């Protein structure tokens, strides 16, 4: 890729092999552009994205940082390379991780499952770069989780993670963190089809546009909105907001370019083509099945309640790796 580097970002800072550096972070816009923006201005102080957490990973004698998305009280979805530091496509034999949720604490991961088609980061492609993580103990009661969904070219997505940040003018200025969850937005520019020939779109890409392109076709969403991921964001969420709430459409996994600068490209793996694997591995019911189960239980409760009393009328309200070298995977 000549001067361009293909970078993966996740929960660890790693030493990267030639041609494939691990990168990921939520970047601010230009430091001196308007509207004014800073890395601290991208923090999720309201807890809007409480289902996205940080990963503290240990493997092969190294410690790493990444991000992950809670799909349920017991299961997380992240980048496959966060569990596969030696890039052979399989979870590392000696590997451990904890999931950090600001305000809730840390939760140990008991086991990792990489996607069967994953062969290692950029080995030879960035396809199928997903892993499911099972927690040793469930997350707190009352948490909300995103639904899995598809997306299209031209859709605006919100990128969330715990990676490095900085300014689009000159790149990273902060470290990855277990406490600082940042977010920003971009627009999907292109898809890459399944490298095994199914014809399905599996990888998404977007570019990090400079603020002077705001208002132009294909330009920036605005200096304080447009972003790209960085080291430590690997495994974080690419989300779409709908009338039903936040939908998880992708997992952030890589960047291409010069390290968090305007003109760089970011991307990740779409979740929609992998829903069967996710649901079969986790046992999480499909949305339609969950609704039917809820209605069935509700009907049972109503029947029992009506046998004892008349119910009052009312409403039923039915939710990159970073290594020691500070590169992302």
C-alpha cells in the first residue's frame, strides 16, 4: 500500500508486523477550526453508550487495550484480533481479558470465540475479524443493549470506543483508557464484498474529511462531529440511531493512512452477515423471538391477573487493540 499503512485498532498497544499496524481511536476535528472541538469534548459523559466498554487484555507476556460491545448480560462482541495477538485466526492459548464499564466496574472474560472464517488480522484480509467473549459473571441488571442490524452506503454511523484521541490536523495526542469512552460520527462510503464469494457485503469504509469540506458533497459532517477511530478502539461500536434506539451495524477494526489525520480511512466489519453465527454461539434470542416470548409472558400474566381483578387502563412501554508501541490493532 506504499506509504499508506493498514492499521488495526483494539484493546491493546502492540508491536506490529511490517505493513500491518494495529490502530484505533476516536479523533477530534481540527484544533483551531470551528465549531471548536477537543478530545475531551468527545467524551460520553451522559452514559449514552453504556453498553460499550474497554478491554484490558493480557497475552504472550504483553498487556493491551481495546474495546467491546455488550450484546447481553453475558456476551460481548469485539474484533477478532483482540483475542488473537499472533494473527493465526484462533484465540491465543494463554490469553485473559477484563471488560471495564465506567460506573459499573470490571468483569472477567471466561472464554473467547473467534469467527470460524477469521484467519488473523490482514492475514490475508480484514474480513471476518470478529470475536465473541463470554463473561464469568453477568453485567448489572437493568442495562440496555443494542439490537443487531444492517446498514447501507451513505448512512451516518456513530463510532464509539476507548482508544487514543487527538486532532485531525496532526494525529494522536492522548493515550487509550479504561475509563474515557469517546464518540463521533462519519458516513459509510463503500462496502467490500465477502472474500469467499458469497456476494454479501462484509467490510465497511469511511474517510476522515477535513472541516473545510463541510457542506460539500461527500464532505465533513462538521469539525465537532466527524471522526475516525484510533488505537484502542478496535472492537468498539459502529451504531445507527433509529426510532427503535441504537442499532449495532458494525465493529470497528482498522484504519488506513498516517495515524488519525484528515484524509485517513477507517472501517470495520458489518455485523448483519454474521448474525447467524452470533445468535447460534451466544443463544441470544432473535429480536422477533424475544418479542413473541414477551407477548406470550404478558398474555399469561394478564390472564392470571384478570381472574383476580380488573386491570386499570394504562400504557405498556415496550433498547483497536493497542500495544506497547502505541499502535492499534
